[in-house]
């Protein structure tokens, strides 16, 4: 993970300007590496053409695993392996198990989704953050373009960003 | 751009046909059950007669319709109070669903006035120690379960509901003509009063008096919110169907899949909430296994088990699996089918609350039920659409929050 890429960063001070720049970049065939904003900008994910996350599907699979785990453990223990009489209820007492099945569904889904989220975002404890610019958590917006080994693109993109109203353009190795 | 809903003769024709079909089914049901419960039955002292069949089935549907109206006004108030903006374009539809309330209140009043003896066991001569039907347990509840208190509460609750509907109706119509911050603030004040009155007073005492007291020996502290959750899912389904119908006829041009997604989300979420309450009530009673509590479910599982499990499938498993994905909530054709099934499912739920108590041992669900449901839902939809056509500004296009509704994006 130690490879660094060279990025051209265009800083914007307005979310609407950024949205317009994304649109023009798409029209002029420039490939945006990523966009950074201090708050969610409506419609940005569609304009960037990001595909929908698969985290929900992972959540469903984890939840179903939790449900099955709880059910099979209780069914095996209470009805097969060690049947015990609790208040005259049948050994196979589904209503009594449902709260535990629900709890394990929630537990597996939430813990599993946290792990899946870390995996999808390439995060792990002790990871050194790669910060494009600290102002991006405050009041600035940025578009980044990957220009690794392609210096010809650099001047063209710089020109494009200036035209689209970027307040600052700089190169950064990340 | 059409911004006033026109209730076309074609739409009226469909609903009138629906009503007639319902009446025909009801008539066939009556003919088939003409001799039901008359003589011959030695096992039950009071076998349910045709009269009981008609009263029980129609009453459960009227109660369902009444609560759909109440939850529509409640939802309108709650969203307004939370400074919601997305629903502004469809708030007239919510108000129009509330417009069925005068009709359902009239029907309920008729039931309470003429058929209270058929519906409520506690109106029988139970409180006099010298009476052969003296019931010591119910006699201890006589301070609450008596006709004087019942009517006082019913009239008070009906008047409160009608006042809330009138205030909302007046306020939103004034806002269409002459929007001002003062009127907007007033709508929030109405909303604040409404959620208290509708949720705390109407829902609590209404569900105790008009639904739970049908089985006066049994009580559940979860019953009020179970009933309201049930009606709320039905209301969101009705809301979705009316929006779908309006969209198809080129009304509400700025309502898009984002707004429909939000309504579908409520259908999904409140379905799960309903299941939570339904199951909590069931499991505690099942686990404790106390005879006077299990009585309620014994009556519903003996003879009505198909309705009992069908309501669980239609109201939980189906919406849970079908509406879970974001994409499926945005497919209006799919949500439409689910909405229709949910409305039927919650009708089964209201049926289960009322009918098994009055027609014990099964047989309560027949053509009478289906005919009454088809006929009455046609009337309810007719009244809702007729109310909707009275609003000059269907999408509330002069509301201060309308831009937020236009730009709603999730």
C-alpha cells in the first residue's frame, strides 16, 4: 500500500460550482478520481457515476446468518440435544426463540456491516490517513484527478479547473 | 398543468360499479347465510345469527376506515410539527383521506346507537347481583363500562376529531389563497394539538371503548398502539394508491419516485412496528399462559387460524421481503401491488380484533365480509376523491415549504 499516486487537486468554495465542474468534466471526457466535500451534496453521486454500495446486501447476508445461527443453536439445544421442560411448553417453541433470533440478527448485521464497511473503505486500526487538504472538513470542496506519469494532462486539467471557477489548483502525492 | 383534481364521471362510474358489485356479493352472502345460527345448534347457547354476521363484519370495516382517517390526520400533523417539507405536495391527499371521517363517525354513531347490545357484551344485564347473568368481574368494571360514560367519551372524541379535520381543512384552504407566516404558524399550532388529541385521547379511549371492550374480560396495554399501527400501515397504502392514481392521470407533476419512496418507506417501517407490537402482545400472553389472557388468542386460533396467519404473512413477511431494497421501494408498480395486499392484510387484522369475539368458533369470514369490504371501500374512496376535488390547489403550490418538496431527493 505504499505506492503513491500523483493527483491534481482543484479547490472550490461552493458546492454548486463543484457540481457544474463535475458535469463539464464529464462532457469534456476528463476522468475524475474523486470528489471531497465537507457535507453531503445532493446529486453528486449520480453526477460522478458512482455505483450503489453493496453494503446493504452484505448486511442482509450477515443478518440472515445471525437469524440462522440463533435458530439452529436453540433448535438443536432445546429440541434435539437436551430437551428440557420449561413451564409445560413444547420443546420446539418458536415464539419463545423469536426475541433471541431477532437480537442475533441485529448483532450479526451491525457488527458484520462495520467490518464490511472497514473492508470496503480499506480502513483498519492504525491506518495513516491520506488527507488531500485539511480545509475539506471545513468549508472547501475539491475535485481530484489522477495524473500519475501523465504530465501532459496536468496543464490541460489546470486550465479546465481555472475555467470552472476553482479558487486554487495544486498537485499532491498521495 | 392541472392543479385541481377533477373527479371524472369515469372514475365515479368505477367506484359506483365497485359499490354495486359489493352490494351484490353482500346480498348473495346474506342469501347463503339466511338461516345461519337459527335453531339446530345445541352446542352454543347464542349461535351467531345473520344479524350478528352483518353487524360484526360491517363494524370491523367501519372501524378500520375511521382509524385510517385518524392516522391520516395524525401523520399530517406529525410531519407538519417536525417541519417536514417533502409531504407538502401530497398533504391535500392526506387531508382528503381525513375527509372520510364525518362519514365513518356517522356510521359508528349508528352502530353505537342501534347495535350496542349486539356488539358489546357489557351492555347486557351483568351488574345487578340479583340478575341471572350477574358477572362479578365485570361488575367491578361498571364505573368504566357503562353506557353513560361510553356515550360521553364517544361524543367528546367524535367532536374533537371533527374539529381537527375542520381546522386543518380551513387552514390549508386559506393558505392556498393567501399564504402567510401567520397561517403557517397556525398550522403548526393545530398540528401540536392534533397529535395529542388523536394519539393520546382518540386512539387510547377509542380503541379501548370501541374495539377492546368487545371482549370485556380481556385487556392488553399494547392494544391501542397495536390498533393504531395497524391502521397507519393501511393509511400509507391508501395514500400510495391515491398518489399513484393521481400521477397516472397527470396530476402532481413534481411528485416523483423520491416522494413515492418515502411513502413506501413508511409502509415498510410501520409494518415492522406493527409486527413488533403484535408479536409482543402475542408472546407475553403465550408465555405467561394465564387462562383469562390466552382466551383472546384461543378464540382467534380456533376457526380463524387462516385469517390469523394470513394477516401475519400479508402484514409482515410480504412487505418486509418485498420492500426491503431501495430499488423495490422506487418501483411504483411493485409498491402498488404490495399496498393493495397490505390493505387487505390489515382488514384481516381488524377482522381478527372484532369478529371472532362475536362469531365464535369460525365461519365469520364469508361473502358477507367480502361484499361489505368491497362496497364500503368504494364508498370511502369515493368520499376521499370527492373531498380531494374540492381543493382548488391540489399540490399546495403556494405553501412556504413547496420548494423543499419539489427538490426532495433521497
